C-alpha cells in the first residue's frame, strides 16, 4: 500500500489547507462529501470525509474503507475513472480530495437520458470496467449515484469504497458487498460460496443501464428481466444487452469483452467508439 502518499495533518483538513466547506454534496455511512472553496476563492474541490469515531462503523472498518479506496485510486488511471485524488490522515477523520463535478451524479441526469447519452455512458463505463477487471479489480458498487458527470458530459466512475483486488473466488474472503437492487442475485444465495466477482459488476451495470433506459431509479424488488421481456416495449437495441447483463445465471452473463464487442458491432456506435478509443 502507498501509505507514503497519505499526508498526516495535525489539524482538520479545512484548517490545515485553508479551505472552507460550502455545502454537502452527498452523505455516506460514516461521513460525507462536501464542496469546499480555497480561502482566495480560486479553487473548488470535493472533500470526502470518513469520521474515525463514527457510531456507524468501527475504526477498523473505517480504516479499511479509506485505505482500500485510496490505495486503488492512487494506482489506476483511466479517463472515465475519478482521478487526481489526494489523501489525508487528520486527527479525527480520514479525508480524500478529488475534482469537483458540478453536474453531480448520473442519478440527477436520469430524467434527461437520450439514446445518445445512454450509448455514450454505457460505452464509457464498459471501458472503465474493462480497465479495472483486466487489473483484477472489481468495483462492487456500480450504480447511478457512483457515476459522476463531467463538464464535458462524460461518465466518471467514482466511490471505490468497497472496491477490491480479486485474489480468490471465495466469498469468505471477498465478501458479499453491494447495494440492494444492484447486487447480483447469486450474492444473496447463501448456498453459493464461490463467485465470479467480475460478473457481479456486470449485473450491477445492467441495473444501471435499466435505470438509464427507464429514466429513473426503481424499487430494489423490481423483476428487471420480466420488465425487459414483457413490460418495456420500446427499448430497441438495449433489450438484448439488458437480457445478457441481468441474466440470473452468471455463466450466461456477458463480461466486458462480450459487451464491448456487441457495442462495437452496432453501426450507430462507430462515431462514439472513435471518440472514446480514437480508432
Ligand atoms: N467529486 C464530486 N463532485 C460532485 N459531487 C460528488 C463528488 N463526489 C461525490 N459526490 C456526490 O456525493 C455522493 C456521495 O459520494 P460517494 O463518493 O459516492 O460517497 P459514499 O461512499 O458516501 O457513497 C455522490 O453520490 C455524489 O452525488
Ligand atoms: Mg457512493
């Protein structure tokens, strides 16, 4: 782990670096994400804090969340994954700063989805996941809240709090993390002990695609496949993709290569693929 890249502060982050909190951007288990402004007003940054003495989690859990997220983010670089992060160990909290995205998360943009935006975000998130998976990393919390939208209108995968390096297929070591409604169904089957964790990310991406297609978040109890097969009539090219990502049987679910190849075979994706990969 790159502990050397974590700066130790003797006061809280705001006093140490002359920043002022402006407003809360999001709240999490043991802290929040705030927009902060530098004293001279020239710099806006997002400040993610994990309180060391939170009643919601033990210090050990907080440390695990923080060090995992920082260690992974400091070691990866992809244009659709949050970058330029800095990490601080302050007396009462762990702090991570990252670029501020004024457009917020994908959740806020769901009502305005167009097929162009769905295609673009899906391609960009497939590329980000392919990058992670090829490095044996899984995100484990893919959902619209954890995708930020940049000023250029690109999807930026963020919140690596429960991401991990896949060292085994055993759930006793890796755990059954995920958000209800986005978590692959096999993770909730206590009889199953070994998983393809990469395909769990693909299921969550399927639910996120479902959110983009219907343009809103849905109840965690939704039977996505039944909706895709019987209820949603006008979902065109997304039906096949949704069926293969939301498939209950992981052995039949698409991985990033299958999904990328499928997207690349769609004639209308050619210009987006050119923009994304320059080929
Ligand atoms: N860099 C950022 N710019 C703008 N908003 C952000 C940024 N990072 C996080 N947020 C907002 O804060 C919310 C929570 O941040 P996240 O990193 O997902 O933390 P948590 O672990 O609490 O879910 C996000 O869903 C998003 O709405
Ligand atoms: Mg989050």
